[in-house]
C-alpha cells in the first residue's frame, strides 16, 4: 500500500514514525511551509518535515495544497491511501479523489464532538474530563466524514493542552496502525457521524487567551490550561500559566487583588470565587512562581490585577 502522509506539528510526528517503523510504504510527506520562529525570526522546519528528512522520505510543502502544483505533486506519487494528522489545510474534493482507498484522518477528539482545528484546546477550555482519538475517512466537509475507530482518554486534573497533546499523539499513532490493519483485513468498522450532535470550535487566536474576570474561577483555570502553550492566558500585560480555583465567597469586583504577598500568594477575585495564581509572567520577563515574583514586586490589594496594578 502506497501511503502519502500529511501533517505538520509535533502531534503528527508519532503517526508518521509509527507508519515508518511498521514498514509501511510512505511515498511522500506533505506539510506546511517553514515558518519564522523565535526572536530572530529565522525559518524553522515543521517537526514532521524534520522526521521525514531524517528517514529519507520526500517532503512537499505548499501554501495551498489544493493549488494545481500541489494536486499534481500528490497525483504523481500515485498513493493508494492518504493519511492526515494535524495537517493544517482543508483538502479539496480533487485531492480526496486521488487515492483510491481514500483519506484517513487522525483527529484528537471523540467525534462528532469538537470538530475543527483545535479540539485539544477547546475540550479543556470547556471543562471536559474525557476526550480521545477518532480515526475517520475524510470527506469534503470539516471533520464530517465517517468514523472508523475511536479511543476515549481521560483528561488528567490540571493537565494543559500541551501536556494532553503529548499524551494523545502516540495514542493516535497506535489507533492509526490498528485502523490500517483492519482496513486491509476488510473488517474495519465504519459509522456515519450524528451531525445533529456535532460541535465545532474555531481556530485559536491571541485574543482567545484574554481572561474575563467576571467568569467563574473554575472556568478561568480551564482557559489557562487550554491555551497553554499558545497563545497563553493574559490580563493586561501579564500572562498567567498556572492557577487554582478557590471556592470562597468574594464580594470585591472581579479582577480585584485580594491578596499579594510571598507568604500567602496572589489571589484575584472572579465572578465566582477566588483565583490563586501559582505561575505568572510579567512584561519582558520569564515565567516564574507568583511567590517569587512578589518578593521583588509589590501589588496593592484592592486594585485591579492587570489593569491599574503596576509592578
């Protein structure tokens, strides 16, 4: 079976590695173009490209794979099957029609819930305790194709989107191999999605990380976890990376500093309860424990954190 693989970030690396380690014939890898990274803004290769080059697999990078040159590049490989994992582009029907066995996608949610480009982030931000991996046959919609195999995975207490992604990636790789084996045996289950039960959430943007202090403390904690490592939860010029919801009565306006000293920590009023900040990042500084930050910077109790508060 000739396989063309499409993926870009770290999440996709275990799936490509699993195919290669299993002796699958990967005839080409498609990923997003190199992007500027770091303070120097030098071009950096996507993680999938790095692995493909290390393993001697041809790499193809197009801003728009659905452009004529992208279509011809895929067609020239004569793939029997396409596998996608966090590729980052929507495939046109022309592309989907090229592989006779179809396109199998490794999606990081239990479809039909959490369709879209950031399922790991959104399931945490919306307070889920269980997520998973679904392999599916891609159609012209966005994560709307028939489901093949599904594997539930518990979300650990306090787990961030970055940490959950690291755990889900090898699970997705294993489920992918099981899916391909079942397809070859002819006994792979296939079920249409219940579109009425589907949920879809948008791509993350910087503004997604803005903290609304009028929300309950638990919801703010989930936001902080869900936008770690990117874009990060922020309020004013500060970023908050770790926090705890406190089930305590609060009468002060949301966003008010309730406590700010190295011994008792940094506690902020929310729309419901208090938020104890464990790790924060001040403008121009690195992440650090809030207690360490407060040893060298003062914050006035009663003022608004990230607003009038200046350190």
